[in-house]
């Protein structure tokens, strides 16, 4: 199997987010950047499929030069090759813009593949847009927010979460699949993997090389404002013995807060 | 026109789609535009009259036997063709599992950007502005979208339904043309989960357990309470999920789900930043924790400092009386 797995560099989930009001964007100074957690499930699934069926796994990131660090991590986890598609713009929150770059990269550089794997969303932009957009641009079937994946011959089946249950999606290959927590348990990098990753050269693809210029990659999401929400005020502690406090709580939620 | 995709499950219209329709109605009135509702499927006779009273002026029924079960490809083809024909100003979908799967596919097909999981829609200078949480609610982003139609998914349980109107409107039936072989993936089977019918993202009340629950068996306490409160669901912190006490679909927080219920009850949850991000837009927050220093109390409207195993049974009993 020839698998392409797409990863994004994001601030880790411990981060406190500060906003530069002038640029209407996140202050990156002092943030620790990591591979988006959902992408790790995608990388792990790609490696497991390769171990079961043979083939090749390539990790691809669209982003700044610094995204090489997460590609190194993918190499250390065991992917065969890694490629950076260099995009000098910071987060634009325009999923279609990124999806176009990915679709072009696939068409021009990796025309023969069986599976495109993504995380179900990037932590931060939280858009859940790119996988389905890439699927549409390339005319492929999709299965998103997947917690179980089976691939056999020329097709596959995926279990995905819906409200109050699960949906089984069947599809032909090649296909787009996005990973949800629960799909697997991502492995740690090995020391040998880390050493090998250090030596590996990560090719850089520019947007010009993909034939994307000007209008193709101009963001079409205009950020009007970016704000942190007002901090919540601590309310009151209901006094008394636990049983009494519990009863008071139920009554207050009915009569005062009017939420039940 | 503002067009709203109306999702149905087992023939029933999703409440979150009607919420999106309500928001479409309010914004469309400001823009002096009509509201359309689009349903997609094979059997288009089971029409729900609620759709008119919840804000639609016109209902479009897009039918094709190939659309009997959901496929993002098939549904996107049907909606794309309708949008190209009627040229709506905006298209709204509920940010449900189906809406999140379908909307980006439709956006790419129409060649327009998408605003995901919006919690606010406004009209400013004649243009639509969409506000949505990023970083699971640590920040809020307000955007304008270039290109028409302006496509957005709206978070469930945030937008009120339209005031009920006794209206009837036009019903337009259309055959959705699906080219042979265009659908390469579709839903083959749907199974009910153990989590109940309502997902945490749709629930009006969430009762969540964390490390303080001490073990998987104690989540039964939360499930019993959820069973008493209508439209409620059981949630969990990351540590409870990672300990294997409850399925990850219940996880609230930055690597789980971001929720905005009317009431969020955090039981035995200390309140790590990733968890707070995912639930701090709840209207009312309750914290039950034995540690008075737990950060969750700083975000809670009501708090009980005490042993949850003493608090929960009494709370359940009192709720049972209130809901009797």
C-alpha cells in the first residue's frame, strides 16, 4: 500500500492563547509547537497498515520551515519519507486554501497512492475541513472521524462516530480517511528512529513548483476579529453537609438558574 | 436566499437543523431574503410540516434512489446542483457528524471557503459575519467569507428555534442527477451506541466525570442522573477516558469535544486548561469536587466542596422529585 499521511504543526494543548490585536492572530512567542494530536493517530494507522500489508508511508506537512520538526518526529516514528510543502502565511483558517495545495501536491508528486490519511481536525483551527475538501478536489470517497479502519483489496470499511452511535462507511480505494481518538494508540519514537530521522533529508516543495500562485493561494477567509473569551467569574459554594448541599443545588438549578 | 440543509435520521428531522433554520430566518429577515430548506434522500414523501413553521419559505426535496443511504459525495452533488441553480446568498448546515462531513465537501465543490462550527452569525454592513471558537474555545474568531454562497456550519444547541409560525410554503421536488459511478463511498450500516441517543455536542445538560470518579463502575451514578434529566448526556474528562473508564466519544475538551450546553456539571474534575477550554461556553457550570482548590471552582457558577459519592445520590433523589 502506498499511503500519504498529512500532519500539521500546532501549539500544544497546554498552551494559553494570547492574541495580537494588530495582526488579529495568535502570539506565537513562548508557545510550544507539536504535531496535532489527531494526526498522530493517522501516522500510527499508516504505519500499522504498512506493517500488515507492506508498501510505503510518506508524511507531508503544509506549513512554515519550522514544521520540519514534526516531520522529523514522523520519520522517527517510522514513516519512510517526509516532505514539506512550504507555505509562508500563518494560519489563515481557510481550509480550502490548504486543501488545494494538498491536492496539487498529490497530483504532481504522488499520483500513485491508495490512501490519504489525516487527523480529524487540527487542534487550534478546529475546522475539520481539509480531509473532505481534498477528497472532493481529487474525486475520492471519504470517511471522517474514524475509530476503526479495515482495508482489503480494492476497498475499505471504516467505523465513524455519529450522534448516539456509529456509522459504518464502505468505500473503494483510493480514499481519504481522517482519524479520531480511539483508532489506535500511537507509538513512541525509538532512539534508533530518532537517530535515523536526523540523517534524513526532508525535501521542500514550493507553491511555485506546484504551479500555485496569486489568486490560487490568496486566503478567502477575512479575519475581522480575534478575541479571548471573558474569564468566567467564580460563583458561589453551596454550604452545608454534602446531602443537604446536593438538594439545595438541584433546587437552585430549577428555581434560580432555570436550567433544568 | 439563505438555504439550509435539513438533516434527517430515520425519517426524523434533526433538531439542530431546525436551529440552523431559525438562525437563517433571523439573518435572512435582516437581509430581506427568503429562506429555503433542502432535504436530500430517496423517499421524499415523509415531509415534516415543522420545517415551514421553523422558518422555511420554500422546501426543496432532492431525490434519487442512490441517495437512500448517506454519502458525502452523493449529498454534495445534489446540494451543489441546487445551489448552482438557485444561487443562494448563504448555505447553513448544522455542525453535526453529517454536517461536518458534508459541508467541506460541498464547499470544495462550490469552490468557496467555509466557516466551521459557528456560535454566532451577524449582519454587518450588509455582509454576514461568522464567529466561531478556535483552540476549543480558548479564543473566538470572527470572519467574513469571500465568494458566494457563504457556507457555514452552526453548532448545535446554540441557536434558538424560530418563533413558531403558522405558515405553509412552496414545495419544490427535484430529481437529483447522480452520474454513474460518482458515489464511491457510502454508509452501509448504523448502530446505536451505549452512550444514549444524544451526543454531548447536542445535549442541553451534560454531567461529566473525571479522575475523582475512581473507576468505570461509578459512571453508573452519572448515567442514572442523566436518565432523569431530559436531553442530557454523560461527559468525561481526558483522564477518565484515557484510563479506559468510558468511551472517548464522551470526552469533553481540546482533544475531545467542545460543548455549549445550558448546564454543565463537572464531577470529580479538577479543571485542566484543555478541559476548561472545551466547556467554558456552557451557560451554567456546576462543580462538585472534594478539593476546594480545584481550578474548576474558578469557572463554576455553583460549587459543592465534598465527596461526590455522598453528593450524587442525594442530588439524584432530589432531581427525581423535581422531574416526577
